[in-house]
């Protein structure tokens, strides 16, 4: 597939997503309702009850009780490990643009795509969630069609699963989206991403896109709401084998810095948000509990930054949430209220609660994205909204000791830290 230029208008508005639940049933309902969007009010109601209610019922039942799309992995010809080209003192940095929870097909997601394009990225990465349910037409509109807004990097583009793609069993993600991604060849064609995970690396850093989405949805409605049956977002066995056999992440002699990218969070400071500890425990079996990594995730629709944390048998991580790629940032929702029972509550350093003007009576925040600039041992992580750069982290990897050292600068006084925290705590 070639890189496309989008000149179409969005099909949806952020109002379509306000107060969106994570119920599979209700997300399928919203998908079917939006299929009747161009009809008059009377015809919309008639269309829903004569056509959409049956498709809603059908897609919900098949998504809950039908088999998930088969889980693919890599082979000896394509290992899923891709070398970043920069090397030498005068090397040009590799630019990687990352957005999460971006696939909304709204004016706001289009704005983010245009901002990303302005950075001329070498690689782009979507960290999951195409709304409402990752249905074929939703994947196509956001990523696949000729006028789809997703920006592919000049050298490649990748994606990991969120839970919303799995509301439709991951079929469109694996069978429609991934074949249009991957590396760009000499002819400018994208050769396809062969699995829902990947590694980009140089001699000092490894950037691992890992899949927490495939096992994020239970198969027994109602029971999955009970703690004993709740999905834990664990890494699939095929992914774990890839980390052992291809990436060799358990090699004690490889002390490169690690950046982990997943859709779901390790920790959270907020109400109604789950802390998914199992993936962190799986990683600890490979690298130990004490080796610090940078872990960037989405899922929660906000920008938040945590200090270094290690929970139970999980790894040590500097956590960053960037789930503000396309969904409305509902500042007065319960997802911005703190939860003292969560491990992440005492580790929160900053959450972006700025109100974006011109967004109506319901206060909404800013959408945004992240730019990684990788140059040998140096890694810059810059955080952007639709108007400006907010702040940057500067990291350096020591491949002799396995340590990573960071500093941070902030350009915007409106980004307030939590009580008793300083922004520098995010990199200590």
C-alpha cells in the first residue's frame, strides 16, 4: 500500500463519543446507530428498528461468543525486529510519531494526523483503539481507504491492538489494517505488519510494541465483571515466545535501554481504571524487577506522567499515559478523579487538565501525541497537543551498566504537577 493523502471530511464528531462506556454491547449499539446518520430523524428510527437492531444483535452475539481472529507471529524471514538506520556521531535522528486511542474519524483526530505529518516522521505507531468496535468499515475509514487520515512514516508504520478492536474479535485489525502497515520498500509500498507486535532498535535502544489487547475482552458476559473472571490483558504465549527466541529479551548481556509501548496501563491513579499487573510480571520474568524501562501506554483518555514505580512482582517503569489521541478528553468525568486504592495514585506526577477553548459547555481537554527522536544513545520524548510542544524528556542509555538517565524540561506553566511533586520526579 502507498501512503495516502486524505482530503475528505470526517464522518463523526467528538459529541458522538461523550460518556462512551467500555461495554461491548453498547459500543456495538453506537456503531449501528451511526450507520443511519444521514437519514432524517423519522427514517433514522425506522432504519434502526427494521435493519440495525438485527445487525446490532448479530454482531454483538458473534463478537461475544464467536472465535477471535487467529493470532499471528513472525518467522525466520521476517523476525519483527527492525533496525533503525542512524549511526555515527553525525547521524540524523530517527523520528517516530506515536498516537493512542486515535481512531475516531473526527475533526480532532484529523488535526492530530496533520500535526504528526508536519514532523515528517520516519515511522508512525498507533497504540490501539479504533472506535467504536474496530469494525471493518471503521478500520477502513481510519487506516485503509484511499482517503483515510492515518499518516504512515516514510520508512514504516506499525500498530498494536486495543480493546476496542477486539470488540469485533480483532478480525479487521489483523486482516485489513496490518497488511497496509509494516516497512516501506524502495517502491514506497508498505509490505505489511505480520503480527500485532514488533521491535525497532539501534545499538543503544529497543522500542518494543507489545500487545495487551488480544486478551483484554472476556468471553462470558456479566461474569467478566467479577474480579475472578476479569480479563488481565496478559501477553499471548506466541508473543512471549517471540520475546525469548527472536528478541532474546532475557539475555543479561544486552543492556540496551528499553521503551515499552502497549495499549493498556501498568498503573493508574484514577477512579474506574484497572491496573494491569500481569504483563509487567511477565516482563519481569525476562528482565528482572529492578531494570528500569520507559513504558508508554494509552487506554485512559488523558495525558498523565508517573514517577518510577515497581508493583508486586512487576518490572520497574517510568509510566506515561498518552491515550488522548482522538477521543474527547472529558475533564469532569470520573476518569479524572483520583483513586487512593490504586498503586499508581502516589506515583502520579502530572495530569493535563487544561480546558480547550471553543469546545462547548462540557469542558474538554486537549488531544495530543508523542514524538520520539532516537540518535545513538540519546532519546528525546516530546509531548505535543494540536497547538504546541508541551515538554520533552531527554534520556541516555548506558549499554555497559544497563542504566538509563533522564532529564526533563517543560514549556507550559499550565501543566500542573500533583501536590508534593515536581516535574523532575518523573525522571528520577
